[in-house]
C-alpha cells in the first residue's frame, strides 16, 4: 500500500513538471534585453504566464484585467542616492466583449480584438523595441542599471474584488540588471 502511494506521488510530481499541464501563480521572465539606438534606449522582453482560473472567471464576468510594465533607468552615484535617468510605464487593458465574443486589448488609444484568450495573452506576454529613455537621458561613460517590473495590476480591479483578493491574481515579476557601457544588459 505504501509503495502505491509513493508511486502515485512520483507520477503526480512528474506530471506537474510537464509544460502546459499546471497553471503558474507567477510570471517567468523568459527574455529581457536593451539596445541603444539613435532614438534612445529600447527595451524588449518576453514573459511566460497563464491566467489563473479565478482571473479568467472574473474576465468572463466583465471585469477587465490591467497589465503594467515599468522600466526605470538609474545612474549609479557614489556620493548620493542613485539618480533616476528615465522612467517608462505601459498599461494594457484586457477585456472580454460578450456581444462580439472577442477579447479586446487596449493600450492608450489603440484597440485590438482577438478570437481566443490565448491569442490575446500572446500579445500581453512581450514587447519589443519599447523606447524607455531619450538619448539625452543616458550619459555615455556612466554606470547605469535597469529596474524592470511586469505585473497584473490588482489596484485597478473593482474595490469589492480587492477585499477578498485570491492568490490567483498575484502575477508579477521584477528584475534589477546592470547595463554595460554600450547599454546592453550584463
């Protein structure tokens, strides 16, 4: 009997390690890169995450979900607090349109509709060539570093949902990385 329980636990552990079978509670940062161009400093990132059952249910009941990416470039200073060279923030709103049976992503004044949730989430999972700093903001020869965060913003959920917030809404990732002299990530 004990051997059967051990075998069942081992099989369950192996199934949990397979991709796609288990929903994650967090966001995995798959790729993060910066590039200096004539227009300034550009950031590209890719994440991996799935919405929890609670977040997906809330979305289908008409509650929009907001995803926020923040990037801050700071310059090291030995004599005082580090100076903030640049800060950029981007917000996406994911909503279910029940009349058209489509998912809609809005950012700024732009809107895009998708037939499936997977298609919409693929757009939310990454961004490329996002300008986070102007050329005048970054100084050659200085030591800079990047603070990056990407999260499901629970502060923009309706107040009653924030009171009894479930763990399925805790999607976030933060990373702090040094920038090389050519402003690529170390």
